[in-house]
């Protein structure tokens, strides 16, 4: 049993090292057969999300860590959320309690 477990660990270690070598080669621009996955982050209607939660702009901004002015700009179409903000807004739209819980535990 020990021998089988050891062989399994060696194989896993070899696969990890090979993956790391491929990652370094890819970063260095070498031609490596890698799989790249992309995720399309949706545009979220910030005003609708905020209203569904029954929050004022100030309360929504405060609760989820945004600047109130930034939130106003998004809602009025003067600016748009960037990638990380869009991801956070998408999670807030679907699972606001998860974001609230995470932020409470982090503070």
C-alpha cells in the first residue's frame, strides 16, 4: 500500500512540475499547446440591482465597498464598471448575501 501511494505522489509531482514548465514557456512566448479559457463577464444594471436590494445609492456603496460617486456615475451612464467591479456586481446581483458574509468575515 505504501509503495502504491508513493508512486501516486511521484506521478502527481511530475505532472505539477511539467505544468509549471509549460506555464513558464507560455509566459515566455514559446509555442506551447495550452488550453486558455475565457469567461464573458456580463454587464450588470447597477441601478436595478441596487433597487432590488432596496438600498439607496449611499447604502449600496457603503455595504459593498464602492465609492458613492462611482456608483452614481455607473447608474447615470457617465462611466462603466471595469472587469473586477463587473465580476463583483454580477455576484451581488445573484448572491448578495454571499458578498455581505465574505465582507463581514474579512473585517
